C-alpha cells in the first residue's frame, strides 16, 4: 500500500491499530502517511478516550506500517468513543 492510498482510506477517520507483540491497541485521528528511510509511517493525533484519563489526547503519535497486524476504521471520533463505551458495558 502506498502513502497516497493510506491517506485516502484513513482521511477523516479514527483508526484503531493492533500492533505486533502489543497487548493494547493504538488509535489515531487526523492521520497522514509518510515515508522515511524507505519505511512507511502512520502519524496522527491521539483521540479522546484512547488513553486512561485522556492523558495523551491531542498528542502526535506515529507507528511503522510493517508493525500493524490489523486495524478498525471508525467514521468519526464520536463513533469511536460511542463504541468504546459499549465495549466497557
């Protein structure tokens, strides 16, 4: 997948990524993909409700494309938060 394709797929969405050898997910919004040293990275802002007490909300996070096992795309941050709340009940 190219950076352009990634940017088109994730545009305006919140995405929750499952990563290799990680027990937790990593979620981002306002996502953009870029290439650095021939590796693709996904960068974006951490959405509300992605961390305990929202300590990282709004900070920038990045992950290497090859570290992603799978991902779930949410239509909006509101949808993301709503579904997280459902998973806690």
